[in-house]
């Protein structure tokens, strides 16, 4: 790679389990969630600039939406973008005064519960550490990640699977003994994370992640499918009829379990193997179910 240039991939995540244990005094919710990174990526390239400017350009690398409006067009490129905030925060933290040109090739849809923005922010911290030769410690990365968002710490950890607690920043990595295949569908409209959390009301008994982690460790995917859970699904359904529609469609597919990811609006099914995820994806595409991907957990 030429000097003054770094290119990285930022993966999407799926929440195989998400329980809300309570509301915190800082306004956030206390979580227990199992996240995995999957092979749907944004690509970010970083080029040294002579000026002190942080310049971001977003390019659509995915398919065009049915509306004709591209994913990239809906993404801000100013200081409200988490990538720009990550670069600015890193400069403030280290006192570095260098500029950078960032090109973000977007494949992960926004407002989907796939944490594209958080993953891009984590990738930015890690890439600029290399470009600017800062040699930050894992502890520094963790500290900066927390300031950028609840999911960012998981991505800077570089783990492909973890149980995350607290706001989402307390990471307990887990090793998955088997490859996991999924089919993911994203309806045309996204959902705002803050709106979905605001709709949440505690109902019934809390579920715990251990049933799912032990099923996964034993490679018992059928049991794992039955132990998946997402407490944000009901509040998301109150905001969008798309989630109910997706649930009904996935119910007819040969998947082992299905649910919404994070705060939605993406919905996914756990598949026994690649053949199953391919079959499920082609059925969803035939039904014109928004955007559809076959993905697997990163090894
Ligand atoms: O941390 P992040 O900026 O990604 O969170 C977006 C929004 O999601 C927060 O403003 C908050 O409303 C909600 N949230 C929450 N509890 C969490 C994580 C996120 O209430 N643990």
C-alpha cells in the first residue's frame, strides 16, 4: 500500500439476542445483547491531505433503492456523520493536526439496525491510528469508541461475536465453533434508533442470553434458532407495519429462527447452511421484499 493511504472494510452486525434489563439514569437502556459481525461491508479509504481538513465523500456501492434515491444520497457528509466525528475526536484526543480525505463506499443500509455508521466510525479510528502512526492502546480505542456510540466498542474490539452489556460497551467475546449463515432483508424505510427505544415498554419475564450461547457453542442451530430474541421488535412494530410483514414472510421460509436486528428495520433469518440462505434470499427477492442479502458470520 502506498504511504499516506489506508483502506479498510467495516462489517455490518446482527443482534441474535437483545434484552433490555432496565432504564439507566443517563437515559440509555441497560442491555444484554449477542452481536455477530457478518460479511456485508462498507469500504473506507483514507488519504493524507496537505490541509488540516477532514473531507468525506460517500459513494453508493450497493444496489439502488426502488425509489431511485441511492443509499449514499441519504447520508450526511458533515460533522453529523460518525466518520467525521471519529476523525475529529481522534485529533482532539491526540493533539494531531493532520488532514485526511475519506472515501466511504456504502453497502450497509442506514437506519437498519445493522450498525453501519458505528462500524464505519470504529474503522475510522483504527485506520487513522495506522495512517497517522499514533499507536493508541486498546484502552484508548475503547474510551474513544464509547464516546462515539453504544455499538462502536464492539467493532473496535475486532471480535466476530460477543455478548455486550451495559449500554453495549462492555464486551465479552465468544467463540462460535460453527459457521453461521443468514438471510437479511431491509424494507424500503428505515427506523430511528432513538424512536424505537422511546416506544419500548417492559412486558413479561426477561430472557437471558445463556440458552442461546450454549446452543451455539454446541453447534445446535435448531435450538439456537428457538432461543433468539429481540425486545425491540414489539416497539418497532408499533412504528412500522413493515416489521409485521417481514415476520409473516420469514415465517413461511425454511429458516431456523427469525427476528429484527437491533432497532430495525432490517430483519433476518438463521439458516442451516448456505444452500438454505440462498434459497430463502431468492424467495424474498421474488416477493420484492426490499433489499435482500445472504451473509455469514466473519471467521
Ligand atoms: O449510542 P447511540 O448513539 O448509538 O444510541 C442511539 C440512541 O439509542 C440513543 O440516543 C438512545 O436513545 C438509544 N439507546 C438506548 N440505550 C442503549 C443504546 C442506545 O436508549 N443502550
